[in-house]
């Protein structure tokens, strides 16, 4: 279906995360027109982190109603032409033939998965065999680990009732369109089951399962992989009725992006050598590679438009900052208090690991202040900022070690709103940082992907054209020359403490 664009066209970006869902309406210049947001309730009993799919379906419908109502008030509802979806990477579930849940979606930060991943990787013959089959590593958070867990925790009846195994974003697209039989390259690459080179399923990875019957069933549950230019479909008639859309207004939903891919493109980082740092509840260093990165230090995925995404995703990020703050913080006061503390906090730093951090060898929580926990709130905040900056620095080192020649670094996410955090990060990395005008990195990236699908043509060129239209930058953040040597020393102390 061809879509005619004009200066009033509206594209929506959905951002489904483990904290909230938001639907953000953008014009073609990347300006935010309206937003609809609802919180996510997680199931966290017994060490798991899971999402009820009935809530996810409700989030999809409610956010669609909300954004449609706001566009109607702006007299822009008729201008809504398309939408893209960003969703948390490696969060996945099972549904039956009706699209109803078999079990809750297991989230990326579920702390029970390490054991099952180790068992499955051993059955396959170890990391080298995995790389041979996939072209990259299989991280424990990938949804293949969920299947190994299902072998122990899910009944045979539920295995037999499963029609599709689907990640977070593809499920959301299904609830919006009624179509559950397809998946994007980006989402498929986050399962541990897609060959990164060929962008096709690799059934031999199901050798991670011990049960031959379950291997056969799982292979039959894999959806079709769509290219980024092929829409999943229009909003379903049910959703359209819910949203009171006029006849003829049926926005197309384009294949989803994992939130890391969405953050990359929403940060304008689409060419090889571009790095996007996302300072959210998890702290993430993503980059775009022309070829598969070397080594196993980074997670590797495939972008919808062709290149590879290399990722260092830290489970701990802004979530640790929230842990040390008052319940209702006054951000202006906190920033002022932290800004008058000297760089390096006179030797005070923190190991900010509320939960495990496998990428740096932290296998269990390690929330530790060195030498002692400070009481002054300014010191506490600045020390957390600095420790997160050190984590990011270690992540950037891993990208360079994997062969990346860094040409641009962008920063986005909630913590990027802090001028102090950005200056600390630029100084710890000793590089200029590009900062986005929009604070909606993942939602903007989803919208950019949808716009590229509308523009058509070669995928990479279409994405770059869409980025040029929608992604805008502020003045860069430059390193503070006086802080650079302090943070160089601080990074080495932090590295030693993490590895000890």
C-alpha cells in the first residue's frame, strides 16, 4: 500500500519498556505533537522478572486510544499515516492460536536465566560452536534461554498449545494489527535463534534443548522474518473502532525494533563507527558495525536495514541512581549539590550493582561504597554519575577492541537530561558527545524506522534519509579538561575493584 506524505503527515513511535509504554506522535521534522503513556506492572516473585501479556495487550489498546484522542484534539488524526514499535530486547513469550498467552513474558533482566543458558550452551558444544552457528554469541538474556527454562518449568500441554514464540515488540505489533505470524530482523536477532549472516532461522541452535519433541515443536513456533520495508499491516478494525478512527485512516505498522536498535537509529547512529549511549534504567553502549564484530565481549544483533548492532548492555544504570535517591527527589537541588562536589568525589566511588552484571564478571549483586558510604546527597549523586560513566567507558573500550573505529558518539535517555551527567561522561570518555534535541530516543527511533518504510528504496539509504528528516542535535558536550585526568585514574581504580 503506497502512502503519500505531505507536510502534515504524522508518524507514531511506540516505546514498550519494562517500566512503561508510551506512544509518541511526531511530525516529519521530528517534533513531538502528542504522547500517551501507561506504566508497566512487573511480576517479580521468586527472583523472576515477567510481564503479563494481558497487560501488554491492554497497554497496546489503551495507548492507541490515548494517542488517537490527542491527535483528534489537535485536528491531526486524519494525518496519522504510520507507526513503528520499539520494545525491550530479549523479552519474549508464547501465545496460542488465538493470540492468548501461554505464559508471561520473561524479561531481559530475569536473574534465573544464567543456569539455563549455561546448560543449553554446554549441550551445543560451547561458545565457539554457537558463534559458528549464529555468527555471534548467544547471551544469557536471549529468549533461547527462556526455552531452555521452559523445558523444566512448562508443561507438555503448554508446549503443545503454543502457536507462536514472540518477543515483546512483535507481540505488541500483533495486538495492534491482529497479525502474530511475523517478526522483524531486529527482534529475531535477539532470540539466539537467527543466523546473523543470512537473517534466517538456525534450527540447530535448538540443540540447546534436551527434549527432541520440544525441539521440533519450537521450530514450528518460529514466525516468518519480515524485511523492514514490508508492513506488518494496518491497525486492526477492532483497534480502529476503539480509537474512533475515520474511515480510510488505518495507519500502517512497520516491523519492530528492539529498543537497542531503536535507540541507535533514534540517536542518528546508523553508519559504521557510530555509537549511541542510552542512559536509562539500564546503561547501554550500542554501535553500528559493517561486519560482525570480533570476539565475544559484546552482544551482536542485526539491524533491520542491514548492518550489525554491537551492544554492551548493563543491567544496572539509572535504576541504581533511583536506589540512592530520596523517594521524591528535587532534581534541581540534587544537581546543584552534586555540581559543587569535586571531580572524583575525593576518592569516594561505588560499585553500582544492585543485580548481576555478567558482561564485567559480576555474578551476583555488589552494591558497595569505597571507602565508606557518604551521607551528603551531593557526593552520593555525583559518585553514582561517575561510576555509571566508568561502566560506559569499559563498554566503549570493548567496542574498540572488537574493531570499531569510532567516528561519532550520541547520548540519550533519562539521565542525559542532566548537564552534569553528560559533562562527567564526556570527560570520562575524553570525547565530544552529541546530544539529541528529542528526549524520546527509542520512540523516535521507532518512528524513523516507520518513515523509512514509507520512503522506500534501499533500506540503509531510506533509514539515513529518515534520520536526516527527523533526528536533530543540540550543541555537543565537550570534556572538562580538568576532570579528564581525574577520571582516567578513577576508571583504573573502578576497573580493579570490579575485577577483584
